[in-house]
């Protein structure tokens, strides 16, 4: 039964959209040492809406968020959606011109940021820059009197990873009204197990699509959000145990760091409350996933998709144990097929090609900002691709091979970095690896690998591991053998587990590795 709302009617409206009418003192968000109740969160959303009005923002405008993980991020995001304003979270690691280009791309009228990031916004153009650390938001803001359930909803603008160039701005299709939008979020959450039945740990940066939307889906279904301001492996275990976390999202890098914790630290915390750990964004080595399942149980559910599409396929831990190379079958609102990379003709089961997907609506479910080129579209209505290569087996399970743009062409032969990475990750001494191509005057490109070891990096160990690498590639196509291996102490992965091509090339050019070995 819905509680009687003790405050003003408009805050009751916010509570109805977010918390099914509950407007009480139960904790709904925790951020470090701060925590807010449902009542306080609704008040916060209302105050930010009032601040938008005072700043001259209108329905249809766009605001950007250059914020770390904090409760204000969530309040401003939801206030924007309820005010008919589009919200564009921006990676706070970006600097100067990178930030300005994204502000221009999304045509932001205002930026909400923190004191420590003001220097990167010194030339933000016509944007109004608001420092949330110093802004005194009225404690007695007027209410969202002009907003009701049929009011126009705002949109979330996402920026693609930009691993091989500048990011693109993406807006997914979503319902127009507030009531329909939040209902849509609830349905999407329930479809992937985010039912709001227990606390949700935000373990990744909210400027990334997966941590943001998974948290939002669970939140509107009733889950309190436990926000990690920054990732630390032991802190994650502590919060899981302390708050009895039911659901969260990890990327492979986080799993590796959890597994690396000392056994005494791991045994200090119970993770029995976990029922769902979504993971994706990058390939997870099978042995890493098996180790996590052995430790925390069969709660891991892998997905595949993109900023443009959302979740396209999913696979449970039990299914994965029977199909360990797969990322699962399509969710109910998507179809998947494989087409020839050159001709675009559909391929049969087991054949490698471009993965195309189609939404149940028959329409491409997103648009790019600023006239950016769309993904490859088929002549057949509604089919599009996200740039990935793979195959579908006879039972309908999808396996990802690699990204099209990662493909290395050596003497006219197609080489997929994922094949090299799989060979190297099979070695127990290898903790992390990325394979990529370097220009070569004779071959066009040659494959190389960057490796981080999990053993001491002394000369004897390097000699031994190099011998193992040579042996590992003895029985594979000679073209996929990496010509060089660069050993690094730290892999330049972003918080979402991905790596920018420019960062890899910079390490090679600037010789920021501690050893380089020629394999062939």
C-alpha cells in the first residue's frame, strides 16, 4: 500500500515516479560517508530543478555533467530527465580541448562540475559552468509545479568509448513522457534481473553507459544505490558485505583486481548476498570468470551490446559453463545474424562475419549527434552493426571474435587480435594482454602484443616466459604470432576496461615499457 505523502504534492509526484509513492526516511542512496533518504532525495531533485529554472534552462536544452560518482550526480540526472532537459555525462579524466569538443557536440547550455575540474572548463565557450561544491542550492526551492506524468522527458546523451578516435554522441530512442520513460526503465531492469529487490553497488564510473543505466534501472525498481566514489577492490568487498548488496556490474579489470587480493582479505568479507553480477564491456578470460564463479557462485551474467543498442545478448553462468566461448542469445527485443564482411550476404551457422542486429521495432533504436556517420546499415530495413565480428552456432549462441577496426592486415591476411590474446592469456604468468598492429614497410602491418605479468619481472622470468610464448605459438598459423612483445608494469586500461589505441602507440613510441622481445 502506498504511504500517504507528508510533504508537498509535487515531491509526492517525484516519489511516485521514483519510489512507487514511498516518500519516507528509508535510505535510497549512499555515497562514501553520506546517505540520503527517499524524502531527502526527492527534495534534492526538486531543488536542482529549481536551480535549472534560475539558470535560464528550458525544456529541450542540454546540460553536461563532469562529475565523479556522488549522490549529486544522480539527483541532477533525474532532475534533468524530469525537467525535459537532456543530460550528457562526460568522462572527468578528459582535459581541455577533449571536453570542449564534447560540449560542442552535444550543444550543452550548462555544465555541472566539481571544483577540481574547473581548470578543464576554463574555455567552455558559451556554457554556464556551475560548481556543485560551492553552489548554495536553496533549501526552500519552489516545487516542480508545471511538471506532471505526461510532461516531456529528458534524454541521456552517451559518448561512445572513442578507443580509436573521437567519441560520438549517442541518443537512444526512449518514450516521450515521464511516466512512460520511467516505466520503460523499470521494464528493462526487470528483463535483465534488476528487480530492485536489494541494494545495488555502483562499482564503475557513472559517465559510462553500463554502470549508469544498470543502476538507474534497479533504482526505479526500488533498489537503494551504494555509490563507490572510486574503485578499490577491498572497498567493493567491504560494501558488498556491509550493505548486503544484491546486484552490481563489473568489468574484467575489476575481476582481476578482486582475484589478486590476499586470501586473508577475501575471507574477511562475505558475499553471499550477491544474486546478480552483470559483466561485459570487454572480453573476460575464461579462467578469470571461472575463478570468480568458484569464489562468489553462479551469479555472473555476461552481456553483449553497445552504447547505441543497450543489451543485445546475455548468458547466465550456468549456460556459459556449457558454452564458454559465447556471450549468449539475443534478448527478446533483438535479432542477431552474421553477414559476410564484403558482400553483406547472410552466413550460415559457425561462419565468421560481421554481427548485425535488428530491434523488434524494425527501426534503428538510436541517433548520432552532430551528423556523425551511422553504423553500417543493411539494405534490409532495420539491420545495423556495432563494428563487431563473430559467429552464431546452430543453437543460436553468439561468439565474439573481435572488433572490425582492430583487425590487422598483414601481407593481405586478416589477423584478429583476440586470437593472439587468447593464446597469451592461456599462460598462467600472463595477467593482462592486448594485441594490436604496428605499421611495417614490408608487410603493411605486423601483430605485436603488450603484456603485464603476474610474476616478478626479473631477467630469469622474462627468459622463461619468452620461451613459453614461442612454444605457445608453435602450432598456430604463423601469421598470428606477435612479432614483438612489450612488457609493461601497468596496462593503460580505462575504467570501463577498454584501451585507447593512441595510448598503446604512445607507450611504444616513447618506450615506456621495461622490456621488448622480438619473437620472430
